């Protein structure tokens, strides 16, 4: 199970990979920069709608089905819905979605590794 900090680190990592500042994210989400910063640092709870917008902007999916305690603790209490693999009904579709997500993560890891290698060469 992922912890709040792991999920928030993934959000920050995806934002940095896309070279989007916290200020730019805040503008895209139509919230203040300090508010976004508090969400990303885990100081303030985030609502499901905002988390979905963040995942759309950063092109990442949060696959938590059924909802974990981590997500319940991370989001505001008034949100009954939880994040799941979108529009999937069968186990096979869910497995395929997870595989696609893992492939995306592998690409991100490769990009990060190459970036670190480039930095070490300098």
C-alpha cells in the first residue's frame, strides 16, 4: 500500500519531469500557489476533483481500487467517490490498465536515469 508521502512524491516527480512549476500547476488548477504547495507537501487535504485534475494535467493515473486508507486520509472527508481505473469492468481490463501504468512508470524511470547520467557527466 502506498503512503500519503509516496503518492505526493509521485505527483511532485511527475510535475518536475514535465517541467511544470508549482505556480503553473496552481494556475492550471485555478487555485493559489500556496494552496497547491500545501497540497503537494501533504499539509492540506485535497479533494477528489482536484486530484483528478492534477492527474489529467500530469498525465498520470491513480489506481486505488478499493480505496485505501492512504487515499481516505489524503482526501477531504466529504468525498464519497474514490479513484479507480476508469471505465473498466472486467478483471482483464483492470490488469491491462495496470500493465500500461507500469509501462509508463518504466519510461519515466528510464528518463530519470538518463537525466541523472547526464548530470553526472557534467
